[in-house]
C-alpha cells in the first residue's frame, strides 16, 4: 500500500474558504489517501464480516454552496451505495480522524437493527472498549464516550434508533489530528484495524449473526 499517512495539510483543507477551492484541495490531497485506505481495508473488513465490502469515497456531489466540513471513505456490502445499509467509515474533520460502524437514518431496516442491538444490550455494553465513542448524528463532530454512559443510557440510544425516523447510531473511535500525524501510516493502519475488529461484532449483530 502506498498510503503515507495524514499531514497538517490534509486536515487544514477544511479551513479553506469557498466550495470550489475546498473541493479542489480535497480532490488533490485527501481523496487519493482515502482511496488508498479504501483499497486496503475493503478485503480486511470483508474477512471480518464474511460479506464482500465495496469502497465508497465521499464525492460531496450534491453540494452547491456550503463546503464540506468533513470527508470519508465508507465500506458496505452494496457496490452502488452505503447509506441504506449498516456500514463502516474512515474519515476526518479538521480536528480529528474517525473510524465508525454506522447505521444512519437512510437505512430502511434500522428499527429491526435497533431491536437486535437491544436484545444484545448486555454483551454490547460489556464488549465495547471504554475508550470507544458513540454518535447520534454523523453530520456533527460531537461524540459520547462509552466510559461515560450507563447500560440504560445505551438502551435509550437503541430505543431512539428504533423509534425516531431521523435517528442514527455510530460506534467507533476518534484520534486527534496531532496524534494521527505522529502515528504515520503503519501505526495508523494498525490502529484502524483494531477498531474494525471490535466494531465488526456490531455488524454481525445487525445481520442477526453470532
């Protein structure tokens, strides 16, 4: 793999004013690295999930005014899209990198998935590492530390995913930009692999597998 790691230049793309200028910088600097990570991790996640995973690098094609504040590469079992399915993501804001397992509001089966999560509440609560985080909105950088929530609070996140039409739920890990840059390529790839190995359990539960 030719992935060389991320730099300050990559993170600072999100400080560039204007849609066209920011998109141009994204295409030139960040997107090739996301494509490299996509090609590396698709077979890795496929082996973890027993489902063939396809790479989807964010194109931000629908944007006409506001420049993107984050970007990502997603992995799903459908070659045509990922938003309608439980999926995995690697991406970045100006401040940090994120590694997610995600069920977002476009997923038509999210109520059924939430039900499956609720049935496995005790196991999910116990097996999720303390330094992992949850998110209820993929469009915002804020997260909820797993170490700071109770089992019942986690159940309420599952209930919300099941019953609120626009609800979402993501679980994974974030790394501050300074640490991402210090890690370089090999150590960062190892860390991402470790996160995906953990959150693959959520994918299996979402598919009603052991």
